[in-house]
C-alpha cells in the first residue's frame, strides 16, 4: 500500500465533496436537525395529564384532595363536573385522560376514620400514559392519606430509594445519548453509500480501474474525507446534547471520541460496501436506509429494552453495531464509565470494523477482476 495513492484518492474525494455544497451542507446540518427534532419530540416524561374532576362532596377535605392532584405538575384540571354521567363526554372526546370521582360521603368517611374510596377512570388507549398516571395517583393518594391521618399509619417496611446517574429521572438524559448513536449510524451509512455507486453512474470507475491503485488504497482514500466529516458531526451532536439538552457528561470526552472513531470506521466501511453491492445510487441509498436506520432504532436498546425482546431478536442484536455504541454513549455520558467497563463493546466494534473493511476490499477486488 502506497500512501501517495491514498492521498490522491482522498484529495479527489474532498474536491468532489466541495463541489457539491448541497450534499456537504446536508452532511453537517442533517444530524443536528434530526437531533433537535427527535430530542424534543421523543420523551417518556408524562406531565400535565388532562384531568376532569367530579367532586360530589364539595367539602374542604375533598378540595384538599383535588389540590393535591392539580398543584402537582402531573395533572392539569380541564373541567369540573357535578354529575358522574358528564365524565363520558370528556373521555370520549379525548379532552381528558383521567377522571377523578369523589363520592358525596367522602369527608364523613374520612372524619370517622373509615376507609373511603375515590374512583379513578383512566383512558387506556395509551397504555404507557395510563400506567404512569396510575403510579402518580397512588403516590399522591398515599401522601394525602398520611397527611390527614397525622402520619399515624406506620408501614411495616420503610423503603428509601435513591436514584443514581439520572437523579431527576429525566428521560431526555438517556434518550439523547442513544439518539446520537442512532443518528450517526444512519448518517455514516448514507454519506458513503454513494461513493462507489457514484463512480459507476458517472462513468469514471473504468478510469480508476485502469490505474495501478489497489482496492485497499481506494477504499481508504474514499473513507478519509467522510471520516473527517462524520467525526465533526459527532463532535457537534455531542456538544448539542450537552449545551442545548443539558445532558450531563460524567466520563472522559477523549475516550468518547476515540471509541466513536472506531464506530465510525466500521460504519463508513459498511456504507462503502453497500455502495459496491448496490452499484447505482438509488439502490445504494435505499439499502443504506434499511440496513442502518431500522436496526439502529429498533434493536439497539435506544428505545426498546433488549431484555424484553423475544430470544431470537435478542440474539440478533449482538451483531448490531449501534447496540454497542448506544451502551458506550450512555455509559460515558451518565455513568462516567472508563475503558475497563467498555472493553466488550470496544472489542466488538474493533473486530466489526476490521471485518467489514476486509470484506469491502475483497468485494471491490471481485468487481474489478
């Protein structure tokens, strides 16, 4: 392998990229745009749940209970009705997700220390919201019971919970690192999926074949410019996650970018492999989207827990590079992991990158042979 040939191919690719300002702008703007949109759109924090109140007791105690709900950030009162039958309209028309019905003997039962029931109706069309709302309601009801009971209820087990790594339980803190991994998995496949296919479409591949350049030199030369672009994209998305979304960075930034480079190397080689197999730009782009976005989004553990997937899918996730990059980003961002905790992920990405590079060189060698 001669370094001069690699430099020549890299210089040629840089010039072609520079002459296509639209693609260059998209390469830098698209990751930031996707992170901005998905970062604000994807959230598991359930706040301001629309609630309709039916207080048939209308006592000071019932109003205190209503205030417990409405003064929290979890429930927002959209209306108050006097009859049970009026609740249907709000739930049917999707104006309210929760209905709270306080019976007319509520205060009497409370003052006589009798157990009383407050009816809660939940809109189960969105099961995630309904389950989270149930937890909020149980916690608020328990707090209210202990307060009006003077704290006389002493539980047999007093559990004290402490949350590590994400103290405020903000879903954004674990979504953003995973989102960076998914976005970069898509971008690196897209930007390189057209490299070889574009040469065939332009009719310049025959000229390259006629030169003494070797397949490995051509692959590395084409990879260098896109590696630089995607590395800058990674830096920008990480900075955006820290500055704009206020995600804590507890680990080593240097380690993050070193391991990101390993991931980029494997992903860019995979994109070039797609470009070789696809042969034309349309097919290569479609193959890149299907082989990068869907596995990265669905099977990397970014949104859906891998442990809850069927065993067959769990096994399949072991060959998804984004799975390991998601673990790396979340570990370094939230837990401050050092390399010793990420050895398995680093080893897999290194082996994957080397294997895909060799396969890409071999596949291209067959093309020119």
